[in-house]
């Protein structure tokens, strides 16, 4: 078992790695005469990639040693009957922050939803889901900055906190200070909620993360892509992307081959 | 990350082209997804065949239901253009072996959750030779919180194929392309490098 001393060591090690990474490594942009390489570099938008990869491997290690075992324990040993109240409590405790950000984004409808969910759950000590037919509202600083028109900026892998971008990092720092739950009830409650949220989310993805690690050719790049797409979807509040943004994947390579050609292909296979 | 979950749990797909002329291409695409999912569910719940056979059947449905070659070309991105004809052929073959098997395995873990097609919107890009419909569906991993799945279906006459699946806004094709791009940009920046990597994967698993 991992005791708290070695846990601290892991964290210190992660911090040390970050520092080493940050000092030593920024990816060198490819020279401008290699157009393909330059385009790939710009598209990845990850100038800190070498440092990010180091932090990522430290994060993966912490995940394997600490987070995943805790999440598996929660999933398998925590009584199922008690999971909904715990998870409702966490969700409800995020609603004040979501309310604040919905207001900042000028989205009165979602602000009202967040407030309604929070206040109707108060009499149940925040343990109930008072709007089971509606998705809870999750808005944060990064999303508000995006709505205000700030670009996402380069990809950043934060120690322990995981994938982020420059914009989302600014948002996370802002939320740390602006969270109404922290201001009113103290940082124990807001920190407990956030840690609980990480454990609950992780407990729902045990197999999926394992599968992704097993099958991806580049796990780091897969996580980077998933993070960006997921944030973009959250910023759009789940509304589909406009059609012209979608990848164009044509049918021309998949039209049925005429019968005589098909026989030929079959013969060569 | 929670959304990626659904890749593993999800359904659907199959072979036969539905009678496509009834109504618009969006209606026909809804029918297509419904037909595919019914066939897939039938295949996956057929207890009379072995697990290995069932998987093989499912992969066949998957290959026929998706525009596998078009997706492969999209995923290769800029490296497709500079590749030779031989490289392209080998790449398409490997893509099918490695990626289709991975994706099909994720889909084949479906175990009877409720799946519901909600409707479709036209998403045909300007000047496209094909029609594109976005078929929206909900997938109930648990009864209260469905996962939003969008199927991008391209069609041309009687030919219907799925060109992308989006899970809570995350596109399988885009994710795969980003990952391949990263692999290739570290290894010589040609399709040959990707072929090498896929070959290793194909032999190894």
C-alpha cells in the first residue's frame, strides 16, 4: 500500500520533473522551408510538448499508483445505494460556480437552471437530484474566457491536474479564488468536492482508459486530441458544430467495385 | 474523458443499404442507422455462435457500414498526398486490420443498453458531390444520463456509409487523425513511417 510519505514523494518527484522539463525543453519549431512539418507543428499547437510529455508520464504514474486504485475501490466496494447521493452532492456543489460563469457568459437560462438545481437541493442537504430529467450545468473559467473570445493557446499538461491549455489554466486559477463554495463555506468543502469529483469521474472510466492506453499508437497525442475536442464541445454547450467545420470524408474510395474487378482483387488476396 | 467511455459501450451498424428513395436523404440516413443498429444488435446477441465468430461477423458489418477507406485517407491527412500508389494500398489494408479491429472491438462490447435514434439534419458541405446527414441518437449507458451520439452519414444514390461517429462532440476520425499525425511527425513525416508503425501493431496484437 502506498502510505502518505511515499505519496508525498511521488508528488515531489512530479514537481521536480516538471521543473526539469520546463527548464530544458521546448520543442524546436521546424524550419520554415519544410512546409509539411511546419503545418503539423502548428496544428499540434503544443510548443511545450517535451515538457508536457514528461509531466504526462509523471501524471500517468500517479494515476496508476494512487488515483486508479482509489477509483476502483470506490467503484467496487462503495455501496451502490450510497453512490447517487454522493455524486449528487458533488454535482450540486458545482452549481454555484456554474451559476456565476453562466452569468458572466450572459447565459441567463443556464444561470437559472444552476440556481434552481442548487436551491431546490438545499433542503435535502444537497444529496438529491432535483431535476433528474435535465443535465446539470457545468461552466468554468476556461469556458467563460472562451465565450469572451480568448483563444485557447498552447496545450499545457499540468502536474496532477492533467490536460489543460493556457486559457483553461488561467480559468482554473481564477476559479480557485472565485468559487462561491470556497468563499462561503471554506476551502475544505470546495477541495473535497473537487477531489471527490476526480475520483467519481475516474471510477466511471477504468476500462475505457485501460483500453485507450492499450490501443493507441500515441497515448499522449490521443489524450491531447480528446481533451481539446471535449472542451470545444463543452464551450458550445453540446450544440452540434456547424456543418462547414466538419471533416470532409468522401465516399469515392468506398464505392462498390464492379463485379469483374472484385473477383480480381479477391484472387490476389 | 468520461465521454470516451462511450466508445467502448456503444452500438450499431451493419450492411445492407435500405430502400433509399423514400423521402429525403436525411430520412433515408435515419433508416440506414436504424437498420444497421438492428443488424448489429442481432449479431451481438446471437448466442448460438462462438465469441470469436461473433466478433468476426461484427467486424464484417463494421467494414461494410463505415467508409473505411475514406476515413483512412482523412486520417492520413497531408501524408496521403505525397504517398505512392503502393504505399496507399498497403496503408489501406493495414488501417483496416488495425483500426477497424480496434474500433469494432470497442463497439462490440455493447450489451443491450437502450439506443434511440432521434432524427437527422442535413450537413452537406458546399459543392459536395455527396449528401451528408447528421443522425442524432442517444445511448443510455445508464437510465438517467444518456450519451449523445452523432452519426455522420454520407450518401450517393443507393450508397450509404458512415463517415464519422461523434460521441458527446468528440469525433473518432479527428481523434485518430491527431494521433496518427503525432506518430508520423516524430518518424520521418511520410506515410511509410505510419505503415511501419501499423505493421508493428498488426503483428504484435
